[in-house]
C-alpha cells in the first residue's frame, strides 16, 4: 500500500479537515467563477440584454453540471472507501472504470442538452427578447460537458487521497484563462454571448487535460494508466449506486429551482436581470460550503473502510459546524457589501436594487443549508444515497414546488419567493439528520 496524500483515519480531525478544505474552497470558487465571469463580462461589455440571456441559463447550467459534480462525489466516496480499507486492487479498478462512466455521462448530457436546450428555455418561460441569446449560450456551453465530467472524475480521485491542492492549481490556471478569453472574445472580437460560452468550454477542456495528465504521472495505486482503462461491472455498479443518486439529487434539486426561475420570470425584465446578478452569490456560498461536504464524505468513507467508528461521527460534526460558520460569514459579507458585489455585474441602479432584495433574504438563509447537506454527504460516505435523495426530493423539491404554487402565488412578491429556501432547508435537515443517525447505527452493526 503506497502512502496517500492525507491519512484521514488518524490525527486531529479539525486540523485535517481545514487542511483538506482550504484548497478545495478556492478550487470550487474558481469553478463558479467560470460562469460568473461570463455574466460579469457580458453585463459590463455587452449590455443588459446579454446579461439577462446568460443569467437566464444559470439554473439549467447548474442543474446539469450538478449531476456531474455529484457523480464525481461518487468517485470520491468509493475510492476513499478502498483507500481506507488499504485495498490497492480495488482502488486501481475504481480509478480505471470511473473514467469511462463519467465520460459516458458527460457525452450523454452534452448531446441531450444540445438538442433540447430550446425546450428547456421555453419551459422556463424565458423572455422573448432573451431567448435567442440564451439558446446560443447554452448550445455552446453544453459542448464542455465531457470536459467537466472528466475534471470532476479527477477531482474525485484526488479528493479521496486527500490531495485537494493539485485540482486547485489547474483550476486557477484555467480560470485565469477563462477571464482573459472572455475579455478577448467580447471586447476585441465582439462575439457577445457566444464569446463567453466559447471561453468557458476552452477553459474546461484545459482543466480536464491538466487533471488527467496529473493522474497519469502518479506512481501510486491511484495512477491512471491508459492501457488499464477498462469496464469493471462490479465497480461501475457501485459507482453508479453512489454517484448517480448523488448526481440526480443535485439535478432534481435544481429542477425544483426551475419552478423558482419560472416564478422570477413572471416579473419584468429588470427583476430577471437583478435576480440573475444576485444569484451569482449562491454559487460562491454553496461551493465554499460544499468543500466541507466533500471533506465529510472523504473522511467518513476512509474511516468506514478502516472501521474507525468514532471518527465517522466526529467527521460529520466538525464538517457540519464548519460549513455553518462559513455560510454565516458569507451572509454577513453580502449584507455589508451586497451593493458593491452587484455592481460587478451591472451598473443599472434598478437592477442592483432588485438584486439586493434577494441578497438580503439569502444572507440569513445560507448557513442553515449546512444542517441539510452535511448529513447527506456523511450518508454518502457510508454508502447510503437512495434514502437521502428521496428525502431531498420531498423536502427540498416537492415542498418548493408546492410553495411556488401556494405561498408565492398568493403574495406574489420576490421576498415570498426567496423565503422558500430557508424553510425547505430546515424541513429537509431534520429528516436527513434522523436518517444519518439510523444509517450510522446499522452500518456499525454490520461491521461488528
């Protein structure tokens, strides 16, 4: 057994989770900046209509990329489990099967979304004046899905080893490239919406190439050898059992947000543009908090493989409260500097005032999601994904849809729409915590 980058089965958990998450936080933020840079550049240099066009696609982009991120989380959980169990053969088979599974789903999403982009936008009641720009952006952007799938595969393997620095380096480079290309294509070549989409997919393929190259150059059991890439049915089934429900959870979660976007679209174009600008804060906050969820899955999985019971429970508690405090910290920053944040995306005072309504409600809500998402991540680390996904569907999807057609329809204000987040998170968190406690006890009983 070769030495992994971080042994999560011993040592001070608080310190280890911090070491693990800091690079991952910056890595996740850079991923968000891909789309945020698109919105900022078009908003500043291509006008409010271009801003609305790109902003109208955010929910769809997050829906499908969320599935691939969830799939990468499955790679993380399964690989970490075998690392903790010190099974080199299983790790090697997982690494070489996972790349095929992830690439398959990346290609499937690219093809399906390219063909159905117009249908999705019509379901969202996208404004007529924004439709063509949004359609063009989506069709180009979706061509980067295979690259995004491969990057999240590589990121999952590195996270399972406890190495979150390399993905950060690669995303830093590709993120900077994305910004430069955005400015080049929009300002110099006047490509507008198409320019920022092209810049994003180029950056995504660069980041995927870098992370795969790093795996190929490794010398331990996580090394990717092109000659060894083959389909292992057992590992593929286990990976899909972990990754597909996690991916569907992310996707279905965003599917409910499609109804929220439809609610936003029921207002005028200024509200849509203000919401689009303010929604960029969601990506920053969620992905920062998600770093602790990834840590939770990795630590729980390795310690499950090592049959280290106490560290499983402690990993959840430390990660959950860390995520809560980082969410609260972001909320305070947005309350204090929200106007400056929105000014990045638009100079229109009406757009900024509308965006501030969303930021004010969400600033108090973000931290609550930690008590929902961390138990989900911990359950995933235990190999349980079916029931957590079902709970999310009921608590954060079905509940939100009901809210949109009852509470929001009655009041029809932006505040009544945004409040559904904190209520749905609280409801879901209660049941996710109860389920994890049940799964934890049963898992320990099976390992006796």
